C-alpha cells in the first residue's frame, strides 16, 4: 500500500483473526525460525491452515521469510529448503490521532548527546537539531515529487507527519500535535522544538509566503503557518 497509515492499520487488523494471532504469537516466542509443520503441530491446526496464516502475516509485513535445509544435507537429493518464518524487523503501531514520539525522541536524544559532548545548553542544541531535521524533511519533500509546488510539498509532508494541516484564509492551522503528551508535560521545550522543526521544513522546501509562529490554541498544535 502507498499510504503508510493504511499499511499499519492492515497489519494490526490482521491480528484480529484469532488463529492468525495464535500463529503470530507462536512465531515470535520461538527462539528459532518456525516452519509450517512446526506451527501446525504446536497449534493443533491443519498444515494448510498454518501455511495460509503464516503467508498472510508475511504479506502484511509482520513476518519475514527465509529458506533452509533442516536435514543438514545439500546437493542433489537433499530435498527442497523449508520455508521458515520469523518476526519482521519493522515495528508496527497505530495511533489516532497520529503521534510521532519516535521523531521527538530521536531529536531529544541527539541533542542530549551533543550537549554532553560540547557543553552547549541542551535547549539550544535541540533547537538547532530540530531546524536541521526540518530542513532535511522539507528538501526531501520537494525531491520526492518535483511536479508539486513548494507549498503543496509542505502540506503533503505535514499530513504525512501527522499534523493534519488545514488551510484557512491563507494560513495553515495544524489541527493535530504529533507530540501531544510531551507538549503537555514540557510545553516550552517541545513547542520550541516544534517551531524550529517547522521553520526548517519551510526553509528546506523553499516555501515562501508562510511563516511558522507559536500560536497555541485549544485542540490544535502550538505552531501555525501564517500567510504573508
């Protein structure tokens, strides 16, 4: 699926089927990759049923596949390699409204490491890190779809990052804060980080005509993009 949220929702929904959830749980609890016969025997289901659910979990991105001859033999007459399953390396999470605590955590951790190394004030390092990351994101947004103008690229990026942008009379209201819980507990730090991130996005995308401003309001992000 092209839509990351749709892919994540589909992956989580796949586990709503009871037998498929049991198959998944069996695989992730096993120290070694699991074969179809192993899963069928452990769960007491027919081999075709186990195979169906294992392959469905692969399609949904929850399991990875490898092939191995478990007899230890090789060459002619050794038989076909067994299809083995293990938990996929990726993580799957769904949050509605969208939250990006991974992005916030990455920025905060990077800022702390640099501040410890250089002796600079952590808040100043965080502001610099956030602006740099925003600039990278804004530039990538333009590169991903050169046919879209700068403002369109920014809106697409903000949507993908969970801000839920809404254009109102030339301004952009960010209906959702992807860092909501952190912003509630550490308002000045997180909102300042968010402001620098979005200023960087505008700079990286070369989107003129909007200015990121701190304008907290109930039920919305603390930052909005004001039109000139």
